């Protein structure tokens, strides 16, 4: 809670809090949409569901007696926001692994995604075919 250590934090927060909290609207709408996608498409392709509760914690900080009610509410908001984005990332990673398990081209300053480590090497048709054929995955263009 860095803002508590700052002098004159109150005026800044009056301006910023409505902007920050308004993000709950697109977060909730996107969360609903991604959950519909997840629950509809994953079973069709026999991709295991991503366990939501492993990524999102909202109420744990409510049990901390040294936080004010407002701090607990903002902690719940951040727990949801950061957790749901990580959850979506895992759903996207599973989708990418199914449809396009190919690493990106190595480019300076590009941070490679951790889930790409087992993907086919960029530019290697042999690796691509071996990984998709040994895993008995269908290459999307061969449907």
C-alpha cells in the first residue's frame, strides 16, 4: 500500500479511483465471454478445462484485521482483476497449444511465453509434423 506512505495521497486518489474501478465493467464482460468460450469450445476439442479457482482469489485478504474496509475492497478488486487475467492467459495458452503449437521467431527483446517451450521450433516443418503427429493432434489445415 505505497500510497499510504506518500504525502498528499488523498487528492490523487479522488481523481484516479474512478478510472481504476471503472475497469471492472470490461473485466466482467470479458470474463463472461471468455467463460462461455471456455465452457463451450474446450469440450468440443477435448481440451481439459482450466481450473478457475487456481488463478483467482478474492476474499482471502478480507481476513486481515489490519486492513480497513476500503483496503479490503481494493484488495478484492485487484485479486479478481489480476487473477482473472492470469486465468484468461492460461485459457489462451491452451487454445494456442491446440491450434498453433509453433514457437515465435526469435526477436531481440521479445519475451517468449513459458508455455511455448514444448511447441514446435519456428521454421522447422519436421518438428511441427513430429509434434502434431506423435501427439495425434490434427493440423488445423488438414481437417
